[in-house]
C-alpha cells in the first residue's frame, strides 16, 4: 500500500553508504525514519540521526499505526453503512441496535508468550466470565419461569466458573493494589534502574538504551513476583525462571508469559516496556497526509479519534492491541534512546495496555447492557480436508473457547428438558389417550413417567416442559423412542400402568386440595394477628422507648440531664450547707464577742440569714426535682412495659408467620409430590402442613396475643411519653434552679464569712488600741511615781 501511495516524479539521489536508490517505498521509509526533528525551546528545529535499531523500531510502530488506522476506518465505514449513512454520528446510546463481536481465541504458544498474548487472553478472560454469567442467568431465569425452584433450592447455589481473580491480577479492579498492566504502565512512566547482572554484561556490546530498556523490563518482572506473591491467579514459577517469566492461571489453563528471553540478547525494542509504549514517529501523520491516494491521505484524519468513541466495539479486534494511532501517541518520541524525554512524554499519553483495558471496559459495559447470544465455531481439523475429525484439535478448541467451563454450569443443573406436548404425543398409547382427555398436561406427564418407571427424583415438572438431570437421560430417551405399532404388547402394559397412575393422580389431587385449605387457614390466622397489631400504636411505643433509651445514654440533653445533674446539684448543696453553717457559727461567735450591737455584726448576721434562706429554697427545689425524678422513673417503667408487651405481641404474630410459611412450603412440596404421584410422601407432607397451620391458628387464638395487646394498650393509654418529657424537663429545670439557689446561698455564706472576718479584724484593732492605752497609762503612773520618789528623796536629803 505504501509503495503504491508515494510515487516519485523523478529519481532521488540518496546518500547512504554511497548507494543510489529509486525505490518509492524506501524513499518513504528513509524520509520518515532516518532522521528525527526535535523542536527547541526557542521554537527552532534540529535533526537527530538514528541508529539502525531505532529505524527498525520506528518502522514497525508505523506499520502497526497504519494497520490500526485502516482497521478503524473499516469499522467506521461498516457502522456508517449499517446506521443508514449517518456519517461519523454513530452514537447508539438509547437506541436499538444489533452488534456483532468477533472475539479473540484463547492463545498459548509452545515458545514464548509476550504482551500481545497477555492482552488477548485478558480479553478472553473477561468475555468468558460474561459468557458463563449469561448462561447461568439464563438457566436460572428459565427455572423461575417454569416454577421448578423452591425457596432454598440447591440449583440456586451452583458454583459457576469465576474469572474474577485472574482479571483482578491483570487489571486490579477490585483490589487496593494495581494489576499487572498498571505496573507495566507505571514502569513505562517512571523508567527503572539496572537490576540485572545479565543486562550489565550486555552493556559493552549494546547501547545504553538497550541496558536501560532491559532494566525496566527486569524491574517490572521483579515487581510482579513481589507485589502479587500469594495471589490466587498467579501460578507458581520456578526460582530460576522468575528472572525471565511469570505464570497466570486462566480459565483454559496456566500460561507462562516471557518478559526477558532466556536464550538470546534482549532487544530493547521487543521488550514489554517498549511494546507497551509503541512509540510512533511524529512525522508519520504529516507524511501520510501527502499521499496521492485519497484513502491513505484520509487516514491522517483518524489520528484524533483512535479510541473509536461512539462506535460499539470500537478499539477492539485487530486494532485493539497494536494500534499506535491517536492523539495520545501522535507526539510520541521515536525509539531513539532518549529515555529521559521518553519518560516525560509517557506520562502525557496512553499506553497500549491502558487503551486496551479502557476499550475492554467499554465493551463489557455495552455487552452487559444488551441481550447477548453466543455462537461458537469449531474447526474439525487444521488440514482443511473433508471427513476428518481431529479429536485432540477439537478438544483443545472446546477448552480454549470456554465451552467446557460453561458446560460444567449446565451439567450440575437440569440440562435436559422436553416439552409436554412432545412427550404426550410420542408416549401415550391410543387405548389410554381417551382416559386422559381434559386432564392437565402435568398430570398426564407424571402418569407417563410413572408408567415408564422414571423415578420421581429424576425429573421436575415445569409450566410447559419437564426437566431432567443427565442421569435420567437414558430412561427419557426410552420413553420418547416408544412406538406402539412396533411393540403392541408393551402398549397394553403401559395402558394398564397409565390407568393405575391416573388413579394415583386423583388420590394425590384430593390430598393436595386439603393441603391448600390448611395453608389458606394459616394465612388467615396471620392476617387476623396482623390486623390486631395494627390497632396498637407500635410506632409511638417504639419511638418512646428509643427516646428514653437515647436520653439515658446522653445526660446532656434537656430531657435526660436529670440523672447526670443529680450529683452536681447535691455537691453544690453540700458545699452550701457547710459554708452556711460556718457563717452562722462565725456570726454567733463575733456577736457574743462584740455584744451584738455593732453595725458590721448586724450586717454579717443579715448575710448569714440570707444564705440560710437561699439554702432552704435550694433544698426545696431539690426535693421537688426528686419527686419529678420519681415520676420519670414510674413513666419509664410504663414505657418499658408497653414496649415489652408490644414486642411479645409481635413475637406471637411472627411465630404465626413462621408456621404459616412452613405450612405454605409444605403445601408446595406436597403439591410437587402429588404431581410426581408420590402418595405416601404427599400424605406425610399433608399432615405436616396441617400441624403447621394448627400451630399458626393456636398462636393467634389461644389468648396470648390478646393478653399482650391489652398490656401494651393499657401501659400506653395514658400517653406516658409526653408526661415523661414534661416530668423530665421539670426535674431538669428544678435541679438547675436548685443549683442556682445553692450557688446564691454559697455566695451569701461567703459574704457573711467575709463580713465576720472584717468584724474580727475591727475587734482585734479595738483590743490592740485598748492595750496600748492601758500601757501608756501604766507608763505614765510609773513615771509619776518615779518623779514623786525622786522629789521625796531630794527633800529628805535637804532635811
């Protein structure tokens, strides 16, 4: 395509080892790959030459880009044609459409399995899970429609194949850690360090880019073994092989994926990191746009739409894993070894694996929103010759396509089914047909299977067909193969058996009629009990009980702060009593000491009396709060009694419900046994149904329900919840007021004590002044006596 798209008007002289070339395709490759244009900071451009390895890598990436663009163009044209030529407007959201998906086949190679194989098998794993879920859901829906499932039927709990661990390992959608593909993307973004001795040995022979690329692959592989050690989907790998590959458990078997080849030097352009980056030269879109072929030139316009958004299944198929087109990679760095710039660009573009995973997520969402049908194609031989059936080749395809795993889902259920009309048409002799005219199909079929000695455990009767497990297939085929004309003697025997079976069916029908009556009787008893319960204010009782339960847990609310505030108020009252008593004693003491007629003593006495008065008020309020608390406790007891009685009434009705459910289940089993003509089992189930119905009736009519009803009604008749709230609020308010009065009494007592201290200080001052006066008078008398003695002495001396 490239050779025809880029003709030269004249020969070009290309100087590459001094060889002249006039090949158009070589000219295209040389122009695109031999140099790389790098834009500088100042908007200039420089050309950087590339190595042969760089050119080969760019060539391969360009081919993948071209293939992806052609594939995408084909998908768009198909969707446009199917959509009535609406151009690129192919958004099917909210519209009816039929989509065709040609899925990958599971792959495993005898040699090495690389990133491409991992992506293919990841797609298969997700689609296989969808296939198994759809098959299993369709089976359960059919069982439900035919009415062959009981409430706890074992068919509901059949283990179906689960690919969740494998998908979790690969993409990590249900775990905290990223999957393998996310680890690969991270390695592409951040690079790696040299961690392989083998790669270091390659260093002298290869460029630095080779060692760096190989180190990144080695780091990626080491992270897989360390991050996912013990994961259910990561199969064991021999210690020596862990330096080269890892193993994954798929639904079709274990596959080993080689990251670092063992027997040859590592080519950095073939490694997982480089493959995931899929670097495309920047100049490819520009060069393709210059093609003389209109179709080729138009491919450049698909660069910005590589994700195929708006197209069902877009981005899958052949282009899903190798398409390097799109705005994500249009500015990608070519494989030139400049890994610093490469890492910078990788954070700004999507990798192959990220595009593939996003495409798979979108595809899965589309498939889950539609009704899927599945077509599995099996090739009998790879040699393409007629009348040859290669057993091993076919077996491998059945395993790889997931048909074996899906068959396991059906095998454990009821895989064989026959419509009633077909069974009646082929198996009832002419002599017996008149006797079954007007009978229901299920009765006729049950009689037929009994006549052909098919055990009742070997089938289930649905609404329109009969279901068999694999173990009953031979006997069912025997019934379908019966031919009255070829075996008239057996026809007579079957006619006699059919007549006997019909009598059994009538007897079973009578037994079932009584069973239904018992089941209805139990249901009526439950309805009666529920009607009585509705007369109780159950919602109010539950709300009242929850209210005071919550208030008991939170002592800070207005209706529940009583209990929590008791200790606080009592503490205040105790402190106030102590201080008031001290104030009274102190006032009495200073009153006696001062004679009681001092003004400051009278003021202290008045403060003490005020404190005593406030204390009395606080104690009175505390007494009233205590009375309110007692009322609250009494109302709580009524609420608890109402709650217990209401719960007891509920338990009676619930017990009646359980007995009614048992009666209904027994009736259903009795009906199924009657349809299978199991008379003894039907009779036993009928007895059990009657016992369950009697128990349901007794639970409602023995007076227990009425007693509990009266208890709950009487306890709640006086509306204890509003009274409880009012009493609790009153107790809280009185406690708060008592605390405030206690605080006032405490303050007054402190004031009285302070005044007493002042009185004592004044009395002490008066005492000190009196003592000083007495001391001075004594000193004056002493001086006067001394003076008198001196005068007398002088007079005596003179005399």
